[in-house]
């Protein structure tokens, strides 16, 4: 039985999945999403999990491992570099108002603040810097990041397990409008970030 073709990228996903480097590439992509690139890794995870549902749990696990590795780097960057390069780092990852707003929430309840920002698909860099700069417990930071990002990635895998066939059929019928809507939303977000 041949695999259904979701969109032109499905051939790329098939080649990637058969490659011996697929999981390492995902690990690096997840690290980059956490550290630098503000495009949610779900853009890759969802189609990959739909095309290869037998690997959904390992895909989620590798994405989480890459995220936590990058979160560790970001935490220690905040711990050791904020004093000297804080303005530059905050400017690179967001803006001072965003940092100050998160810092206020973080001071009230650090664990919940990290948990909340780790679940929603917004840049996690501010949380990493604030946690490291404040000297917040690394273990609690990593636990909150693991719970939040684990809920996102393994939640996607669970969604694929529950609704995979229906989602696959939906994608096959509406791939162009879904793709256009996704590009429009990304473009709007990018415009908002640049103009904001």
C-alpha cells in the first residue's frame, strides 16, 4: 500500500524520514527554534507526524530534547551574560517592555510563569534569560520547561494518534487553503513584530 501524498513537501518528508540524519536534524531545528528562530517547530512536526505516525513519539521526544538543550544554553546565557550584554540580548530576543512584563510575572511565581510561556507558541528566549539572570533554580526552570514543552510536543503526538486519519483526510482536501492561511498568519505576525 502506497503512502498518500499530502503536498509536494511529502516527498521531502519521506526522504528525510528515511535518512539516518533525520532525528539529528530535528534536534538541531528544535534547538534553533528555542534559541534563535521564532518560527514554531510545529510547522515541521505536524506534517512529519501525520506522514509518519509510527514515529510520532520519537519525533516528539527528540524535539523536546533539542528544546531542553537550548533552554539550558539560554538559562546559562542569562546567568553569565545578562550583566554585560543584557540590552543586546533582550533586543535580539524581544524588547525591554516584554522582558520587564515577563520579569514582573516571574518574580510573583517563577515556575508558573515559565510553565505558561513554555506552553504558548511565543518566543521562549525571554523566560530563559530572566530565569538565568535572576538566579532561579536551574532544576525548577528545566522541570517547568520540560512540562510545558513536553505538553506541546507530546500533545501533538497524542492528537495525531487520536485524529491522524481524519487530519490526514482534511489536509488532503484543504492543503492549499490551510497553507495559504498559515503563510498569511506568519506574514501578519512578522509584520507585527517588525512594525511593533
